[in-house]
């Protein structure tokens, strides 16, 4: 009977829960009543979204994500007051809403980046006691000030057109990665987290060149190592 227990073990391993992927407009809308949301109803695009998200989910140990992000709502586009945005956290605190590209096609890299970014917001909410805001301030130029330190800085930045996500040398020398990250702590944090979780060669280069970037990246990595059992260290560590 040696095959039976082995088979049962495989079946159990596959049963590790993952976040649910939903394309249901009404359920997505219930997570943000102000946003005007265009649904993703195209089966071919939905299949590509599922593939990209499966890759993003695999970055986290089995079972961890579903405890914190139960549902990923995927939509074609979202906007508020005419300003579009790529992702949001859900009002229930256990879901994220993400867009999947543009009318030209699904962008798998974009989906993964937005998923890691919004998940970072959820994890900071859930585990904020595990993160030292003081250490973050210490890894920031003393002269730096967030553009929108109070309230919903990310939304304010989008509405004022300050949502540029391009790495910006003058900011990198002070700590933040880009104008969007310079809007408020929450976006500063999430723009770092998305890069530490899935670092590009450009990000690794910034880690090498800017002391504040290296220190902040290490703080983010330490946070994930603390809160995620079995976390696989980010490859950016090899550049330190
Ligand atoms: Zn954000």
C-alpha cells in the first residue's frame, strides 16, 4: 500500500489554500463604492490573468497569502473623479482590487507588480507592530518631507498627477524611490515592498548606489522574513 499514503500527501499539498480570483463586478464594487469600475469579462484575458497571478502567488509560502488576502478582484479599469488607478485594497481589509493592463492586452508583469504592491498594504495593516517606523525615518534624509503626509496620500497624489512610478535619482538620494512613493508613508512603503518582493535589475542597481535605498530595502526584507513563515529571501540581498 505504499502508493496510497504518497497520493494522499500530494492531494493535501495541492489543497493549500490560495486567494480566490474573482472577476465579479458587483463583488469588486462592494469593496470600493466610489470607484467607477470596468469589469474584465473576456475569457482569454481572464486566463492570462490567472497565469500571472499564479506566478505572483508562488512568491509566498503556501497557505500564507490566503490568511491575509482572501480574494483578488481583477477588473479592466478603475477610476475616481476621472483619475485612473491600477490597484486598491478592499474595504473588508482582506481583499485587493487590481487592473490587468489596457485595451491593447493583458500585462502579466503589471499584474504581478500591482498584486505585490496592494498585498504589501494589507500586510502593513495586519502586521504594523512588526515594523519600526522610527527605523524607516532613520533611513530617510532628515530634510525629506512627504507631499501628502496626512490622510489618503496615494489618492491625493494620483488626483494631482504625482503618480509617477519612475525611479528618480534626487528622491533615491533621500530615500523614496519615485514621486508616488514620496507622497506619503503608505505609498513609500508599498513601492519599496513591490520591488523587494520581486526586484528588477534597476532596483538592485539602486540598492548598490544609494545608502538610504539599501537600508530601507533591508528593513522591508526583515519585515517579510519576520511575518512570513518560510519566506524565501529576496534576491536583492545578493547585491548588499
Ligand atoms: Zn499603494
